[in-house]
C-alpha cells in the first residue's frame, strides 16, 4: 500500500481506543498495557471497572482518558447494578463508559424498557460520554434500526457494532456504514471486534468509524509506520 494512500500516524492514533478487557488479566498485564497505550499516544484506554482507580493513577497527567466497561459481557444485569457500576466508575475517575445494554428487552419488544435502561445509564454518567454496544449480528435488520435509533434517543454519545466479546463478532464495513447512516451526526460510531491489522482499520474508518476499539492498536500503528518508510 503506497504511503500517499495512507493517513498520518497522528490521525490513526487519534482514532484508537486502546482496549484491554481480558478476563483474568493480572494487574501487571493491565499496567504494562496502560503504559504502552500512553506511550503510543492513544486518546482513550478502556478497562474493566475493577482496575479503574489503579489505571486512573497511571494515566494522571498523561493525556489519555479512562473508559470503563459497564454491564459486560452479557448485558443482562439489572439497571440498578449497571448504575452502581457507573457511579463506582465515576468515583474511580472514569472519563467515559462502554455499555452493553440488555438486548433481550429489545428482542422481546420491550422497547420502552430498553430505552429507559440506556437513559438511566446516561443519567448516572452525569454528562460523561456513554458508548452502547449493539451486538449487530444477534439482531434482525428491523431490530438493528430500532436499537440504533433508541440509543440516540436515550442520549448515547456513540454506538458500537459489537462488544468485541461473545456473539457480537468482528466489525464489518457493512455494519459500520449501517450505523453511520442510521443515526445523526451527533452520535459517534465506533468499530470494535477483530480489528487486528492496518487494512481492516482503514477500511472501517473509510466506512464511517470515528473510533476503533482494539487491543491491537500497537501493531496497527507500527504497521502504518513501516508502510510509510521509503
């Protein structure tokens, strides 16, 4: 891929939400990932809530925002527990949240309950951005449209095609384009799941992704730097 067709390293880096949510990850692994994410100048680091307070200390004064997962990885916990996760995240210093809504409400036709849950999490976040993962492969076309529109109505700052875990699967250009044309420009679109190489990252950004949720950001940026070498 010729360098003239490639974005700047800064543009790519600014889109990466460096994500580390591996179950059972040790503090040593989380710390190493956080330090490396800062060194690569990624603007957002997303971690599990149990590490939020510790990671916030690592990020202090270093320019990266902390995002905390809420309701992962199944989305079926009751609203009050999700609100408690958000409040705990705020106390720990979270700047934003990655939220998995209860898609069972949506698929049951309980649309008001689905929207109210999202709105409750947004309210608990006290103005901090909340990103909703919609697990598109689990939904029909009609359900996808309704989920995206209800997420915007509920005040979500951005939406994602997948949590990156379970049945959400890998991000696709089709899925990202669908999200981008379904919601207004007020709502960001984040791609997540299976983003492991530069070509995939660039295709998703071209399809309309404002952000890339990935734990492979280091490799992707290194690939871009190497591609730009004469």
